[in-house]
C-alpha cells in the first residue's frame, strides 16, 4: 500500500521539470493529471487498528460534498490542473485523518456560548438538553466541561492522566461506493470583485460516502453528585458532530456527517 502522505507531499512534484517557470510555460500538466488520477483511484484504503485504550467509538458517513482538512498547508507549483490545497494525512500510515485535537476542539466549542478575552462567561446547554431531556444549570455545565476538556474533577482538582478523557484521531474505515477515499473538487473564489471571472482552484478532499470512525477513551464523570456516564458522553458527542460537522469550510456544506 502507498503512503498517501508521501505520495502527495513528496512524490507529487518529484522528477518534474520546472524550467517552465522561467519562460511562462504551462508546465507538465499531463504528468500532474496522471498523478491526480492515482490519488483519486479506488482501493487505497488501509484499515487502521484501534488503539488498545479506545473504549468508545462510533462511525459516521461523510455527506456530500465531502470533507476537507489541512487546506492551509501549501501545495502549489503553478502547474495547470494541480491540486493546490493541502490535506491532513497521518505521518505514519499515510491515511487521511481528522486529528484528535480537531475533534476535541469542535466538541469543546459546542459547549461555549460567550467568551471574553479567552475566558468563558456563558456556557451553551443546547446539546446537553437535546441528549438528556432536562435543563442544565451553568454550574453543572462548567463541571462537566472541565471534566471532559480540562481534566478536572468535580472539586476542580486535576485528574490523573489515566482518568481523563482522551480524543484519538478519526480515521476512515469504509470507502465510498466507488471504492475511493479521496476525490477532487474545485472552488471559484471571486475575491473582492464579484464581477471578475474567477480562476478555479482544484483541491483534494475526502470523498462523500466514506465512513469515518471517531475514537475515544472516556471515563464516567460526577456532576453535582450525579453520574454522567461515558455512554452519555458518546451520545452527546455524536449529536454535536452530526449537527455542526467537522473540518474546513463547514459554512458552505463540507464536513457534514450523518
């Protein structure tokens, strides 16, 4: 199996001639086309076994138009038809992933209603009420928030690393109906002038229809003397992710999960 991280960030531009940059040529677009087809071909999925610490997990399907991550990573040589935006691949196995820190960040943000100078001044109880079917006080939400995301117990003491919730990378466990895990897409930014003819930007994305597994090591938490089980947390996390999505460009439909 190919390591897609190496294929995209090392081999993609390997052995290409860049003299065209000096004479305004169009570059080796036919070779780039072949490399694009290799990256979007079927049967590239490598199944990543679960870490032995994982005790809770669920699968979600990526909805159309797909999922994008790592678009801020540079990947451009001014060749016609090239994939111009980055994408996150795991360094070791080379598969596209959503980092555990990103999963944690999305879930964390769903608990926050208002912040001032980086300090939370109001918590959001929307998803908690949806899952538990009861009202939550600001004090209760803070205790649960600190337990999940700050590693603190009900009294505000730091928990042992063995007793904290851990968020692992989300990985692809099933390809789309064509056997692909990656496919191409384009955006056409107009810039400041809406009447200007846009230049399409082609990029690589995780294909819609793929299934992604979200993996955690979760512990039960105590909130004002009441037990909030790890099974309750996983229901809460699933509700958040299927509502708000994950990854980049969720405001235009990418990263939606079902």
